[in-house]
C-alpha cells in the first residue's frame, strides 16, 4: 500500500512519544500524509526538568515549549483540544472543541493521569515535583523550610493484566531519587542538614526495584554515606500536617512530605473501551493495539511501558513509526522492542548518577556511573532540548551514552 495524500494520521499527545512520532512520520511520509497533532496544552512540558524547578528554583517556563511552531516545522496541523471519545469502528476522534477528526492511523501518546487525590490529605499537606503546577509549589515550600523530618517516596500503582509485563509496584522512582539527593545537597549548603532527617519510602522490595544488584549496591552506599534512611514495602495512604500514614497503620513524623502519586489511565481511553482494566492501552511489541490494527500507543499510556520513562517512550515511538512506514511504503526495518531502564539522577553541585539496566527484562546490563561525566551528559540533554525549542534529539541519547560509557571503559553488552 503506497502512502497517499489521503493517509490521515492523528497523534493524541505532544510529549516525548508524540513528538518523536511526529518527527519520524514527517521525515518518512511527507508530503504523502496529513498529520494532525492534538494536545489540550499549548506547550509540551520537559518533565525531566521538573526536579530542577522544584529544588533549584529554575523558571518553569524554561521547560515549556510551544507546540504550534513544532508542528509547523513538521508540516503538521496542531489542534489545542482534549480528546473526549475515540470510535475505533468509525475511525474518529471527538474533541473538546466540537471537532471530529477522521483517521487512517491513530497514535495514542497522551500520557497518564497522576492521581494525587488517591492520597488522603495530599492537597492540603503534600508536595510533589511531577508537573509544572506541583514543582513550583514545592519550591515555595522549600524556601520556607527551616528543618525537621522529611519523608518522601513513591505511591503504589496498580497495573492491568492484559499484557505480560515485569512486576513493579511503582510507576517510576528515578525522579524521587534525584530529588532525595538534591535535597540532601541543598540542606547541607544551607546549614540545615543537621536539623533535618531524610526518610525515603518505597512500596517495593527495594528502592529502584527495576534495576539489578550492581546499581542497588552503589545507590545504597551513597544513601548510607548521606545518612538517608530507606523504608521498604511501605505504601502511603494519607498525609497530615505533621506525619504520614502507611497502609500497615504505621506513621512517621513529617514536616515536609514529597510524593510521586499513583498513575492511572486517561479517561478517554477508559470511555472509548481501548484500555485494560486500569486504563492503559494493551499493545503487541510493535506498539499496535491488540484489537484495532490501525491504533498504536507509545509512552506512559502503553501498558507495556514499565517503568514509565521518557527513554522507553522514545524507543516505542520509533517502533510504532517504523511499523506504519513499513506498512505504507514497504521500506525500512522495524526495530525489535528491547526495553531498558535509562536515567540520569542529578544530585546537586556537579554530581550525578547515570543508570543503565535491563536486568528486569532478562538482560545482563546493570551499570551505575557516578560523577561529573554523568552530570555533563544530563546537562547537555537538557540544554539541547531547551535551545532547540522542543526538538527531541534523534539519537543523542544513544550517542551520548556510548560516548560516556566508552570514556570510562565500560562496554555495553550487545543483545
């Protein structure tokens, strides 16, 4: 089947996965496809920068990038609206502005819902760094903080059972690790560390349960040196003015509570009958919906995405784009899905820890690299994203990663 001007492509969501798809599909199919990007926001949000907003006080505007010029550069239409209902049989999407879009291919990349309301008392007493509303709010609380017990951690998220995924009790703990280390650094700088305790909780068997023993050993050493207490198998249920409550009935005093809330599937996926029992989209390893062959999902909304990482969103977007391009033009190859955990946790000052692990998926790679090189790598990614006004670097993650690992003589296993 050849691509024609009538090939209508709709992308719902302008985050990591959505923009990656936009670039890949534009480059492969222009001018033979009509691409529409839909998002309720006018800007895409560089979510990995939210800890910098919360902890370092960086302006949130630095991490927002207008979607209209991004769509213009890809010769796509941008519509600022929310998707309200998807009819997979009529191949239509009803939008909040009254428009109805017809599609030949639909890409679901709208991310997930952070369910703050699932934690009793969060709105009155809790804080988070997860978005551009909560991160500035946490920064204001930190400005007023004069010392005391700090409790922080990630809430338990429940997953569906339609697709086979590794067991994981949380959506993503990397940002919480980053905030924990940055908090320790800043409290020492301000002379408040001796007046403050830091307790990090996780509902899993260990913090960062999605990595292997090598990474765990290095992280535990660093947390021990910094006098950070880790509580395992603790699920938060409530926050009060001066303590937190866990599911087993235990409590901890807390003058400042910081959490990553549970994740839930978007309402449009639930209403449209496209999700599993928790609202995440079940797909095969080409990111194609298990029932509707012209619907694809990539990023956090995909049920396969465990944990919820931008790195996995980009991998999935590349696979989904390649699958459709192959189907339309009979050109190119479709990559195999080889998930891996990749993140860089900034720790304050000039230090960071780079983590690369695929042990949760049956692989052998399990690397934690601490030092200035990891910090420079994170800085370069953030700078590239900012100065290119939201263009995701096509292969900068992989090239930079190989460069750093090669510089320290660590070789990645080739699978």
